[in-house]
């Protein structure tokens, strides 16, 4: 994984993204602010959905809640990804060497796979069982919440290693 990240960092340098992200005074701070905003959007909405699926707030219709919050979560994920690219471009070589950063990326991949599988299974089960989350769906929601909290924590810890 380190080699792939180093190649990506080199490519960002070759196309000028690194110098733009690190040398323009407002770009890196703006990307940091956007990264936090994206995290709040994603973790806030996914957290509510995960907690609902796990068993809290059973009176709230899950399908309606999902329909309302999923677009905000997706937008948060897009903000995170785009701002994360800028943050990586500014310091890709150092980040590629960071085991904390690499673990964070692996957890992001796991969280996205978990979300895709959950979405596919939940929609099918919702049609068959009236939307009541199965024990497997509850476990997936708990894993999702744990993964995203871990990702956010590792993101903060990158600065300290």
C-alpha cells in the first residue's frame, strides 16, 4: 500500500497539485476545515442511522430517516474525499509512510464495503419484512459506527506520529 500511496503522491507533485495545496496560503487550512465539516456531516448522519438500526428510537420510521439522512451522509463523504485528496497532496510522501494513515485508509475501505453490503441487504430485507432490522443488520450498524469513529480518531492521531 505504501508504494501505491508514494506513486499517488508523486503523481500529485507532477501535475502541480502538491505545490498548489501546500504553497497557497489558504488551501491547506480550507481543506482542513472542509474535512472536519465533511466528517461532521457523515458521522452525524450515519451515527443517527446506525443507532436507529441498532435499536434506539424505534418509533422513528427507519425508511423515512434513511431517505432524509443518506443524501447528507453521501455529501459528507464527497466533501471528506475531495478535501482528503488535497490534504494528502500537500504531504503525500510523509502520509504514505504513516502506518496510522494506512490503517485509516483500510478502515475507510472496510466501512464503505460494510455500507454497500448493508444497503443491499437492508433494502431487500425491508421489502420482505416491513423494514425491521435483522440481527445481522444491527451488527452491521454497530460495526459501521465503530469503524467511522475509529477512522475519525486515526485521522486526528496522524498529526502525532
